[in-house]
């Protein structure tokens, strides 16, 4: 069986820590954590959990530095597959380790991608066309470990792992992004970002999900409404592919 290691970079995530652990203790073989200076008990809660096999601490906000340092520690655990995730993101409860084992058994794919839904409260996710368009993409990735893997050295918004070659498959596995349901936490995050990139105020304001169309979340993956939504998002994603293909063809024949 493949060894699956989850990596977590966190600061002051106690609001989500318990349910995050309840989710990933069932999915991961091991969890490696980088704590960026928590003072709310997050570090202590994570440290005592049996699945957390390594926990390191840093100071000062630097996503790229932290993710690469975290990845170095993950590699010491000799993983077959890795996943980087935030503490305010959990998988839908219908997913089990068996679902992930089936993915990791693949000989064809080196990456599997998952959709995120931004929640407005515990029961609803943001359902405007703008947000659905976002969720149609797959912006969290589980990857087969490879020495070429790395994260970009960016202070803020260092995205998914880079350097993992091979085929990627988009899945219908859904992630609940709960980070926007607590205004106090959004305020803190916005202040951190504002100090680094003050010119991006429009982005900070969008984190409050004002004026959103709330859609009731359904945990049952086999519910017909969930299936219809996944099909709708897949259709939206197909339309995203056309301009990408056109740009690549133009580049080839330019």
C-alpha cells in the first residue's frame, strides 16, 4: 500500500483544527506540520496528535520559504504520495482512505486534482457564477513524490507544487473551504496580505463573500443534485480549455 503524507502550513488555526484532524487522520498515513507562530493552542493540539509525526516552527510570513522547508521534512518520511492542504480545508465526509488508495494505485497518473468550494457558513457555499466558475477548476493537487517537486519561492500566494511531470487527472472529490465563514479570521488574513501587497485591496474584499448566492451543501456524493453540479462544473471547465488550446496552437505555429 502506498504511503500518503499530508503537509500542513498553519498559523492560529484552532477554529478548524479539531475537524481538520478528524478528516485527515482517516486519510493520511502521516501528517507533517509547519507552524508559523501560532499563539492560540493550534501548535499544542497538532503536536499531541499521533498522526502528526513532525512539527516545525518558523517566524515571519513567507509562504514559499515555509512550504519548501515543510516539503524537505516531508521527504524525510519517505512518502509515495503527498498532499499540501490548509487547515480550513476538509474533504467531503463520504470520501474514505479506500478512495485515495484507488487513485494512488494508478500507474498512469502522477497527479490528481480536487475542487474547492468556498463556504459562506457551515451549511452553504458560494454559488454565484463567479464562484462556480472558480470551483469548476481543480486547485488542490495530490502528487506522486518526485525529487523534482518544489514550491515557488514567493512570499505570498506560493501556489501548488511545481516540477511534478506526468499526467494529471481531475477528480470529482470535493473540498470544503471553510476559511471565509469566520469574519475575525478573514480580517486577520486580509491584514497580513495588505501589509505585503497593499495594491490588491479588491482581492482582500472579495474574501468576505458579500452579495453571494448561497447554495445548500449536500454531503451525499451520490445525491442527484451533487452529480448534476459536478457535471455542470465539468462543462464549465471544458469551455476554459478552448482558449488555452488556441494559445498553445498559436504558439506552436508562430
